């Protein structure tokens, strides 16, 4: 990567460094008496930000003006007038916890930044109240030259200062867990991104406290230029793709329902289609879960295989669970050799899942679909429950109505506990009567669903059900 355009400009006065460094050394060597030191200690208990002294306003103004000579003049003046050692001056912070280096980095004052880094390099990893380092601040200011300067200063100082030896400034995180690269992506600054990536490419996949990587955030922002830049950075060769939702740019593109970005990602990095979240779900699962039909269609066309998540759910199971009928249709209309009878880890097919979750629109469609045969309608899960049983357990009368009106449904089946669908509802009726319970029992009774455990319903039969009960808004 060519960074020549980011080189620090040569000052008109090439002797400024030598002259300013000499003045700074003289100030550092100036010491005050023990009585003066007591005055310093007294000052430490006044005007504090946390445990730090509030930055002297004159110093802030001097940094803001950016004249390195005037900055040194103010430093010298404050040291002498207040009888403060220079190290105490550089412990001062603003109300937001910014050190003098933070302020200079934010204002883009390159000479002052270079001078401070040379004499107080530990400030390079000093944090403000948000946990941000001067590099975070420079990134937030969208100043690529300043970012490059700070990175260069850190690289040259790191080996000679113990406090910095075991740290990488590009990997320091603020209180949100954001690295400087996260910050650069959030700001949408391509030039700053290039500078950071030139120093540390692996941070593309680092997660913040929200479990999001810079790559994920770039996709979520819809910035195609940044996404393309970050997609060039491979995942670590010595490990598999991480099981993390927040590291998949496809998940982010789906979340934002951005079809063009989805196509861009698939064209450049098709293997990311199989990047899994912690629950084992792929991007196809996620598109199905949120009901994003266009994205689901694109992903499906680019998929070479379909696998379940940790619960054994295929994407169509999730679409059925959420009631996303158009996604279900898209899946079943596809030529995938996937049998609708395919089961999750509970032994449930797609009709089981739709019925269990009360998705009457999906249930009605599935019962009319030629791919759904009689076996699928009456298939039992690991507990012996058919789709009708699951609708009864969860008291979904409308789902029960559609299933019992299907002539291929065997209403006489019992589950592993020996209960029919109506036995299950009768158990519920022993408790307080509700409209849903009343309707569920009525639907099953009219469909001829038997009661095999008569003792369960003896009390139910004695419950007076008013014939004039009106249930408004109930339509099958």
C-alpha cells in the first residue's frame, strides 16, 4: 500500500525538532523544592476529573493554536508560576479525560503530537473517560496523517518502554470494545482505514462488546467501498471461520435488506455463505428467520448444500416457525432435493413446527402443497406428537381447524403418553375456562377426534357451555 501521500510534511524550519526537544528536556529537568511539592500535592485535591487534575485552560488554548513554540512557552510559564514539575503538567486532563496528547491528536497539531510522543510516550496508551486512546481520537477526527504519525511514533517508541512492549496500539479497545479500526469503519473514512490496515490487517475480524467486527459494521453501514477493502483481508489461515454472527458481513447485509451488497459479498467471498453464528445458523437461516424473501432467494441460488443449525433446523424450519409464508413458498418451489419430512432434533417436520407455533397461514399452505403427503401430516415427533397434537398442546384452534378438516389427517392417533389431541385439550379444560380452550375443544369435537381417556373429560362434560356464547372476530 502506497502511503507516501501520508508522510509527515517537512517543516519550513528543519531545526524546530532539535530546538524544541532541547527546551522540553530542560523543563523536564527542572525540579521544585519539597515545599513546592507540598503545594503540588494540595493542588492534586482540587479540580479533579476522577483522580486527575483538570487541564489548565491556557495549555488547551496553546495546543488548539498549534504553534509548537508558543506551546512550549505556556508549558514553561505554567511550570514556573504554579511551581509544578513537567510530569505533573502532563498528568492533567480535560473534563472528558483527554490528555494533552488526546487534544493535540484531535486538533491535528502534528508538531505538538510528535513532541509529546517523544518525551511522554506513555500517553500513547493513556485512556480518556470513554476508554479511548489518542489513536481512537485521531481516527474519530478522520485525520489519516495524524493516524499515521501516531502509529509511527508508537512503533519507534515501543521497544524502549516496558509499559508499551506487550501492547499493540491498534488493538487497544475503548469502553465499548471498539478498536481504532471499528472507529474508522463507523466514521466511513477510507483513507484512515487504509493506514490502520497497513499496520494491522488482522483487526478486521476483531469483535467489540456488541459482538460485531469492523467487517460486519461496514456491511451494516452499506458502504460498498469499505466492504470491498475489508473483504480482501482473509480470515486467519490457522483457524476455521469463527462461529460468530457479528463477524459475517452477509448477516449484516441481510439485516439491512441490501440485495446489491449481498451479491457483492457472494461474488468476492462466496465461502462466507457458510459462516455460522453461535447457534450454528448460516446466513440462509437468518434470511429465513427474518422473512427476507429476496435475500433468501439470492442465497439459495448460490448455495451448494443445506445443513441444519445446532437444533437441527433447516432454514425452512425457521421460516415455518416465524410464519414467513413467502420464504416457505420460495423454498418448496425450488428444485432442492430436500424432503419436507426432514426432521429437526426433536423429530419434527416443517408442518410440526408451523403447527406448534400457531402459524395458520403456513399450515394452510402446506396442507394444500403437493409435496406434503399423508405421512408428513400424521408423522410423530420424538414424543409421539403429530402436528395436530402440538397445535392442541399450545391451544391454536385455527391451526387445529385446518388440520382436522384435511381428509388425510388421522385424528385417532395417540402420542407417547397415550393421549389424543382432544385428551390434551380436556386436560386444559379442567382449569379455568378460556375462549381458546372452548374453541379448541369445539373444533376437535366437531371433527370427531376421540377421547381415549374418558376420566379426563368426565368433569369437562359437566361444565355448562352456554349455547349463545358469541365469539366475535373468529373466522376460519
